[in-house]
């Protein structure tokens, strides 16, 4: 049975956001595997991370490594003081733009595939 966001004491609204994000990511990458590392949901393809979900009390982040290589929808991404990671940040389920998330997830996968021989590239 595939992994899913657990039923844990989360704000129910944020849990719905996480489940919606999970659905979009899994539709964009049919071979993605959801694994939990450090109690955080990470999406992997071929044992390499693509993105992760982070929930706070105010928002949900979809984080991407090596985001400096991404070109699509940069205006929607936040670095928040991080050098290698950028994220799409959502404060409500209504704020989630499925098309933007799908495009960023697919570009992340494509960039990762092009750089698969580079051991410094996730």
C-alpha cells in the first residue's frame, strides 16, 4: 500500500492541503515514492529526492533542492534565507495552483535526470 500523509494531530485544514499536494505530485510523477525521513514526507524517484512537504502552523511548503537551476515560475518561489532550497509556500488549499506545482515538479525531475551523473546534484 502506498504511503500517505498520516492521521496525526495536525490542523485539519493543513492536512487537507498536504493530501492535495501529495495528489498533485503523484500525478505529475507517476513513479514517485513517498517516504518519511526525519518525520517529513519526501518524494523520491529512483532513490533520489525530488521534493518534500513541510507543514507549519501558518503554511505548507513544497521544498526543492538545487532550485537555483529551476526556471519555471520563479516568481512563486521563496528562498527564505536558504541557499540551495526554494519552496512553493501555501497558506490555504485555495492558494495552491495545480499547474504551477506540476510544472515545477516536472522541471525538477527533468533537471535531476540531466544531471544524474553529478554526485553533488540530488
